């Protein structure tokens, strides 16, 4: 009999939601409106699509293991050295590599109780322990997190803005927190949604902090629309990045992902449009929620979390939206039992979904 470590036995395999047949819905819809995974409403950057087509002829080759061309562009854009950057199969894979490289079985990873599931799964998967601090007003409680750091803590994970709440802590709050973290505790600063809030004065840009114990994560999955290709990058001190190269897969990210990201990173126009549409869509949603008296948390990313009166109502709201061809995410597994996360859409889609949200809300 094969012996499976207990921490692996207790995991649950990722199970995507079961999509109903469109013909079984209450209304006639041609395709699903997917607002449940914080994907890009506008699709991929057109420049990336061109680059993918071009690179498709060389997929018989292994990719550049160091993603050199892309890393040079990232270094130039953020004024960093190439040796401070590593690319991986999305920030989710990079989180796994970081937990793997900088902690041991039974070490503790400290974070908030209502945050990105990727850190939870990557911690459990590697047999590390989680230490979770409740959110305060749906935001990271940095003071309590600092108090909870103990000799077993090896990593503190911060997602800013946070998923699923959409809240952001400020530059001032981050700068008060940093000195409280011992230098032998690593901070993962996950900025998956930075494009949607970087214009805000209070936004603490991770790229501005060159700390010996902080790694910043960015992804091409959100504002660049490349979620399906799985590509992201980490920026940090050279010694930590050198260590990460020891645990990453030699040929991640794949050749199409590298080509697409190399084009997308130059496509500022596209990102600008994405950010603009996001603002419009979320504003339309907020106006509708205000009209209906639905509570929500002020968004700073590309999604909004609404709060129903109970976990059951949140589950029912999400389930009932499907009857109208709309997929939203009940975020109980993210630590907010009565929350439903809805990402921004195109203006046309938003006009439709807000009408349907009204129907669903009044019917549950
Ligand atoms: C905070 C946060 N980090 C990372 C990710 C995953 O990014 P990637 O697609 O690069 O793995 C997500 C995806 O939803 C996220 O919300």
C-alpha cells in the first residue's frame, strides 16, 4: 500500500463548478457571463494574441528557461536588476515555490482568514501550518498580524488589494507594519490587482520597497488578460530570487505564455482601457446595489464583494444567478460565508447582469 502523508490525504482536489446546460436555464442565453474568477472582461491584450500566433510555430522547442527577454522588459519597466526577477506559471505557482523554498514542514505561514485561497492550498499541500488572523472591516488587520508573529512564523502573506474582499491597506499602514516584521520572516506581497488601484494616492506600490525580506508578486492573469496561459513574476532581493530558481520547474512559463506576456507588458493602451471599463462596470453595479439596499465592500480591484444576510442567502444568490446565465462566486471558502464576489464586465454585459441581480435578489 502506498503511504500518503497525512497532510496530502486531507487535501481536496480542485473541483470546478458544474455548469448547467444553457438550454436548462430560466431564460434563453447564448453563452455564460463568467464573473466568478476575476478574469479580464475585455479578453486578452490583442498584441498578446498576435504574439501567440507568431510563437505557435515554435512550440516544438523548449522555452527559454530563464524567460530572459521578458525579464529584461520587466527589469526596465520597474527599474530593477534582472537578477531580482523570476517568472513562473502564474503567481499561484510562485506562491508554491516560495513556500517550498523558504519554509519547512510544520513552520507557520501567517495571513488573514479571508484571503486568496492560493496561499491556503499551497500551505496545506506542503505540510506547513496556517496561522490565520480575522479580517477587520473586511481588511487585513496588520497590527494583529504583527502581534501574531512568533518563532515558528516563516512567511507572512499579504494580498493588496485583497481577494475576495477587494479592500486595500494604505502606504501608511504598510510602512507602520514593515518594521514590526523580523528580518528572518519573509513577506509575500501579492499585487495581482495593482493596475486597478495604482492611481490611488494611498496605494503602496510594492515595487517601491526594496526590502531584504520581501517578495512582490505580479501576474499577467488580470489586467493583461492572460489567465489561461499561466504566467506571473516575482521581484525581490537577488539572494531570494536565486533560491527560487532552484525550486521552479526548469521550463516554466511555457513558450506561448512568455511570448504573450512579452507583448502584453508593452500594451499600456490595452491595460488603460481595461482599467477604464472596470471602473464604469463597478460603478454601474454599485448604483444598482445602492438602489436595492444590497451591502457591498468598496472595491479597489476588478471585482466587488456583496454581503447578503446569511451564508444560505449568499449561496442561493450565486445559484440563482446561474439560471440567468451568470456565474458569480460565493466566497465562503475564502473565509467570508455571506459574501458573493462578482467581477467587472463589459458595459453591455453589466447592463444585463444588474437587471438580473435585481430579479434574483428580489426572488430569494
Ligand atoms: C490575490 C491573488 N493572487 C494570485 C492570483 C492568481 O494569479 P495567477 O493566475 O497568476 O496564478 C489570484 C487569482 O485570482 C489572486 O486573486
